[in-house]
């Protein structure tokens, strides 16, 4: 499902057209709309989507079919770990899937989208992606899905997630942060909402500290992070009832792909 891109994608798609059941290239209302269109045409019992930036590791689909195959008639979702790598310098780290908790999922998007798979039964029960969202539609969908089934954690690494200069989440800026707040206000507890709103109000302080810390590290100044913390406004004066860990995770959601 190509959004009418002019980056050579169509030529690549046409090269493999004989191996594709269906493809299209044209304007849509956004990524959520394109994914919903794709699922409307999908015929399989296990569903997923893969963005053009990312790829599955060898054997992933076979592993998922083996683990979810017996659950195809019921709502079920499986997710695993992911390799996160930067195209610019080739650096990489593993994002480990952690034990599923609906409460933690409402606090932070802890499921790595290209490593997530679910049954058609869950898709039909949960409904399509919210097309009004452009950055947080997968997070919103996962949170809604917790009402219908327990999630299955796969111990292996299922996909690779690529970061590059034109990466969508990394270029979302204030629009992305506002949408994160929208999802939290829709699903979060009062404490979570207050934490995110406070984190949003302090985002510029956080960005200033991160920028300064990065410069100090480049200059090889010892204890760069600690020095940066001393030279920038404090972030830990939180409203009552908001834990430091919750606040830290909220700031991470805003800043992790900036």
C-alpha cells in the first residue's frame, strides 16, 4: 500500500508484482488509512503490517505461525523483541520485549510494532486503526486490544527497526508530542495524564539538557550527563502523586525518537 511516493518505490514494487496478491500506489488519508485499506483486502488468519523502513528477520513468519496458529479462531496478539539500528552510523541495539502489563502499556508504548502479530479474530473484535491519529495509532490500537485478550510475549528477535534522517517519528516534533498526549488522555489514569502533561510542559528543558550533554560528551568532558544536569533547569520537581519513574518514561516517550 504505497502512498503515491516518488522515491522509486513503485519501480521496486512492479519488479515483484508477480509475487504480490495486490498492490496500489496513490494518495491516501495517512498511514492509518493505508494500513486499514490493506487489512480490508487481507485474507490471512494472522495479520501484521511492515513499514518500508523495517524488515523481518529470517524465520519470523514461520515462528509466528507456529505460535499463533492454534489460536487463530480466538483474539490473540504476539509480540517480540526488535533490533533498532541507525542507518547513518550503523550503530544498533536490541529492544527487548518485556512481560505484558496493560497498565504499563497505557503508560508507554512498549510494543515494537514491526515485531507484533495478531489474529483476524482480534482485528475484527478490536476494530480498525484510528485514522485521526498519525503517530500514535498503533499504540492506541494495542491499548484497546488489551480488553479482548492476553498478549503473548515471544522471547526472540522478530524484526529490525531502522532510524534514518527522514524517519517519520523522529521528525514529528510538537505534533507528535501533542498526539501522544491525546492518546494518554483517552486511555490513561489520572496520574499518567498529569505526568505526561507535566513532562510536556518541561520538554524544552529536557531537550536543552540533552543537547548540552551531547556536546559535553563530544568534548570528552568527564561526567558529561551530570555536568549538563547542573547547568540546565531541574526536571525532578514533580506535582504530588507522580513517581519519578513514571515521569522518566513519559519524557522518554517524547524524546526517544527526537
